[in-house]
C-alpha cells in the first residue's frame, strides 16, 4: 500500500546526462589509441567535455617521433586470428598495421597526428603524465604541441571534479 | 509528426529532424536554430549550404570532412554550433542526423 502511494507520488526525473569524459590512455597499440581518440571525439560531437591523460606507453601516441609508427599487436592478440609464431615474424606488425590503416582511411578515420589536431580543435584537453614522462626521460619538446601541460595524477583527478564525470582507463 | 514551424507545415521525425529537405527554408532554419540555442548569422549559412550539398551528393558527413571543406575549420565549426556541431547543424540544415562517430 505504502509502496503504491510512493510510486504514485514519485516525480519523473530525467536521467542525468554525461557531462565530462576523462580518458586515461596507457597503451600505444594503434587499436587502443584509436578507441581512446574516437571516444573523446565522439564525446565532443555530443557536446560532452573530454580530456585525455596520456600515461606510460600511451605517451607514444603524443611523441613527435613515434606518432606515425604506432602498430597493432600481432602477438598475444587472439583477435588477429593468426598463429602466434607467424605473428612474430619480422614485418608482420607493419603488414597488419598497414592493412588496418587502409580500412580506416576508407571510413574517413584520420591518421593519429591529424586526429590529435582534430581533438584539440574540438576543445578536448590533452595532458601528459608527469611520472611517466620522468620514467621515460621525456621532455616537453618531445611531445606534440597539442599537449596542454604535463600534470600529476592528483591534478588529473582535480580536473575530473563535477557531477556526471566519467573516468575510463584504456 | 506534422507540425508548423515559422508558419510552414513541415514533417519531423521523432528526433526533431525534417524528413523532407524540400520543406526547408531560411525561416524554418532560424526557428530550428533557436530551439538548438543557436542564433544564425552570416557565417552559418555557407556551412548549412555545404552540409545540404554533401547530403544531396550522398557523401557521409563527418567532422573531418567539414573541417576540410574550406568553408569552416573544425574550431570554427564548434564555435558556430556549440554543444554538438554536426548533429545540430544537420538539424538546422534540414538533413538527417548523421550516423557518424567521427
């Protein structure tokens, strides 16, 4: 009886919308990098704020020297459907990566460097992890210009404050 | 759903997009823009016309190809249609919502 009354009196509340996506990219395999970028860009396209924290191997995606040389993993990746020994042969990673890049170009998915430019233009904020920078002996000038700053984990959590923020580790 | 926008009888789908581009005119665009919180100025029209022409040529719309159009860059596109430029601009242009992730 009481439950029924409560249900009748309940005001319909609109579900809260996602306001901000905080993505953490820790890997440099090209499929992970694209997943992260497409999620960030897709958020901006929906009017959702987006920020990316590049840490550990994720930093490869924003290093000037590495940006055009990211690969898909052909070993230890069962989704490739090729025998592990074959995947380890010289040139296999490049071959598989080129195949993937061709398919992506058909879908108008930009190369990594151009994608970073698009993200910055869309208002997404890109941060580099201080600890990982120190660990890999990297300097600011090793990174692309679109990186807004080098920050700590604490700084990143600070930026995540506010209602309806979601954090995602890739 | 049939409704009247800016004095014109139009058909909208359930997401509020025009189902027939022939029913579009600049007054309808201005009214749709107001619903999206956008006040149309001189800079908006070339972008809307570009989206319509791409749609007529059946080119799938992406943020990237708008950025390469030579009409507006990506930063400018976000500034003209804040809070979701591709879907808002498409609605104002009277074309279907793009099913694009990029």
